[in-house]
C-alpha cells in the first residue's frame, strides 16, 4: 500500500527523514500548483529526481545547464539522438570527446539536487510514495546521501524565506550604481555572477536575466541580493504607464515620442562596460 498525504501535514523535510531512517527504496511523487516532481531512492539514498513529464533523454540539457555544452550543441544532440537513452547519449558524447564521465556525473548530480532543493520551498501539495518503484534502467542514476541533502535543503529554506521578503518581485529591473567598474575590480565573482552582471540593464527584469542564464528563482534572487548588499546595483522602480496623450496640432508623432522618452545611459558608456565584463567572463 502506497504512503500518501498532504505537505501541510507532512513536509518534504519530514518525508526525506523518514525515507532515510527507514532505508526505503521507491519513488516519491509530489504535486503542487500544477507542477509534478519525482524523486527516486534506493536503500535510503537519493538516486534520481526530475520535474515535469518523464523523458529518457534529458542529458544534453543537464550538460548545457552545467556549462559543459552550448545551447546549440545541446539542441543538435537532442535532435540527432531521438530514441536513444541518456546512457547511450553519454557513451556517444564521451567517445566523441565532447565531455568526460566526470562531467556527466557532476551534471546529473547537480540537476538532481536542484530539483530536490526546490521542493523544500513547496508548502502545499499532495505526495505519494510507491515502494520498490525505480526509474528506468536507461536513465543515469547517482547515489546521494540524504543527510547532506536535508541539511542543505533546510539551510536554503531559511535563506529562501529571507530572499522572498527582500526581493518579492522578479519583474523589477536593475541598474548599476556609480562607478561600477571600480567596485568590480575589488570583488571576486563566480562565472554565474559575471553572466548576470553582463545583462544588468533597466530594460532587463530579474526574471529575464534568470531565464537567459538558466537560473532558478532562488539562484537569481541570491545573486542579485548579494550584488545589492555589495552596492553594485540598485533596483529600478518602474513608473506607472502613462496614459497616451493626443498629439497636438502642428506637433509630429516623432517629436511627441522624443519628448516622452526617458533619459538613458550613454550608449558608449554602456557598450564599454559590457565589453569589459564579457572580456572578464571569457578569461575565467
């Protein structure tokens, strides 16, 4: 008989603790707000996790998200290897010298963890645990100790609550503060942070920047919050959309639009800043 219930009564943390202590083997499915997540376990160890509809050829996307393949490479692979499993795709990529076995293991492991960490923020939904149900043998599974997952997930949950309070709206844009170049020279940033920096522009919302870099809501909030605390960027308050005024007699539409246009940063300054940032990214 399957174990089932509601996250309001039994949290993700409690479910993982139970599976860990009882050394359970099977698959836990959670449904919340239209999303479906599956986590598989073998003798109490997490071995696989995914969000959305189940497929057998996720590997190219995992490698792209981890920076091991470009978007173009991942798209080509997914098109050419239709019908092949992740294990078969992995062997082909290793033989062709595109990635290593270590690249594949790290990419799959990170994807599993990203899925599970997201579930710690789910407070409502239905769950169901099917004993002895495991993913297809064609998928790549990685055994991960649940103790470390539970500790990191709990820490992220606390951080997530703070980040949501500080940055509740991802549709807000950002701009650089004064003298960003001087500040950037004194700060060590990760590759992901440099990629975010390269897209800072009042025309780009945090949500757009996250989508362009395959970052989760948690990851983009954490990066932006750090930049705000360091004084690198500031939030741009979006003004209410003005009502369109009728064009006065004798005034051309082009002139009307020019008068209403908000002031922008110098194009030369903006281009110079972005070029320097991209040079830093390429040099990492």
